[in-house]
């Protein structure tokens, strides 16, 4: 079967918008109506008039759309869970708060911020405490806003994002479970010990290798990379910020090596663009979605079966939405 042709036909027949994150496989990405980073996709997906949103990405992204637009039907060709989002659930979140409480930091002293790469349930737990969601595109602004409260920031689940932005602002960060509890107590930004398994692949030695080979090369990385990598880079940005910088701001003759997911780097430019790793840095969960899955999900809409529909409980919607909307207000 020619899945592409069948998908194009079904798209015309059905009340559906297909959205895809930049990390999706090329053949899926090119069939989407809307593409973008996690923040853009949440905003654009809820603004589309279509009743059905077919989300090609990872689970927390589909959940965010459902939380922001509960009346829409959100379906995912694959309910693939981001490895980082899977590192924290509400129990772990609360267990970390308990560690802080036992160290003398009460919940009233803490303002939680969760990276959008977390479940709706974790976002709701953060929302209940008056906290915010952030993405890599707006983390700097949201952390600044959070600091206005005069409280310590409890940043979950990505320790690297928390450490990198703390450094950028000139503040002290510490990671629960890695750093000494005295360091945690004196930190302005206290981080949960989560990380992205894909962005952990990039090392300072990779940067040294490319700089030795091409002395003029520019190094651009995502802030999910380890602080040791971010420190050595020339540019740090979210997926959309990396795309803008590399495709609009850099001359096409300027060599650039990029530390983020392979599918996105591979379609950035025709030449002078390298991936910052000897190992192909593919996100396994983003890569789970195939055109066949896309076709099957569209067919399920046509047949009224609605495969892989995303459901979020009313209580979770209520509090997760508070945390997401606080982010939009700042942004
Ligand atoms: P963006 O918010 O930049 O789209 O990144 C999401 C992500 O999962 C990066 O690994
Ligand atoms: Fe999650 Fe990392 Fe994949 Fe992004 S690249 S979706 S953070 S596992």
C-alpha cells in the first residue's frame, strides 16, 4: 500500500489536523499540517479549528494539548513516552519534596517549575503548589519569573536544564541525590535528578574533536546537554532557536556541528552541517511513529474507533492547566 497517498486522501475527508515535532522521521514530518517545537505545537494545536488532533510526538505533548483543549479529541499514532518524562511521577516528585522538608526546606519555601517534558499528573502536582511549566524555549523567562517569588526553585525533571539556566543567570544549583545535602540547602535552583538519554550522548570530547578537525566550526547545542557540553558551545537553544540560528543567522558556508536529535539536524541544511556524536543520536521514542501508524490512526477516525486517544482526568486537567497557563501568561 502507498501509505502517503492514502494518508493524503484521508486528510481531505476527515476533520483532522496532523501535528509533528521536529524530531519525527522525515516521512512522517512531511505529512504534517503543523510542525514545531513543544511550545509551538501546544499553542498551534489548540488554535486549529479541527475536532481531531493527530499528534506525532511523545506522550507528554499529546497530553498537553488535551489539558489545554479538553474538548478536542487528541490521538497519537504511537503513545511513545519520552525517556526523561518517564523518570518522574507524582510519587517521586513527592519523595523529593520530603527530602527537602527533612533538610529544613518547607513547601512554602519552594516554587516548583516543571519542564514540559513531564506527565500531566506531574504538571498538576506542580500547578497545585502555584508552580509553572516551562519549555527549553522559555525556561530563562519562567525561571526569572519564579525567582520573583523570593523562593527557591525546585526544577523537575531535567537536571541539565536547571543547571544550565542557573549558570546563565549566575545562580547556584544543586541536584538532589547527586550533590551534598548542604549544597542542596544553599542552592537557589534545586534540580530533580532526571536527564535526556539522547542529549547525554554528547560529550566535551566530541566538541574537541570537531574543533580540532575544523578550527572555524561553530558548535550549537540544546540545553538538555550536560553543563560541561553547554559550557564549551558557541550557541545554546531550543529546537526552534537552533533552527533559526543555523538556517537564518549563519552563512551557508559556515560549518556548524549540532548537539541535538538526528532527524532534525539531518534536515537543517544541505551542506556544512554535522551531528555532534560518533553515535547516531536518534530519540528512540520519537522514532517509534511510522507512516503506517499514521495511516491506521486516521483510518480509526474514519471508522469511529479512535485508536490511541489521549484521556486526562478532570482533576489533572484543572491543575496541570493552571501550571501551563501561568507559563503562557509570562511568555
Ligand atoms: P523542544 O521544546 O525544543 O521542542 O524540545 C523538546 C525535546 O524533547 C527536546 O529533547
Ligand atoms: Fe525525551 Fe530526550 Fe526524546 Fe526529547 S530527545 S523526547 S527529552 S528522550
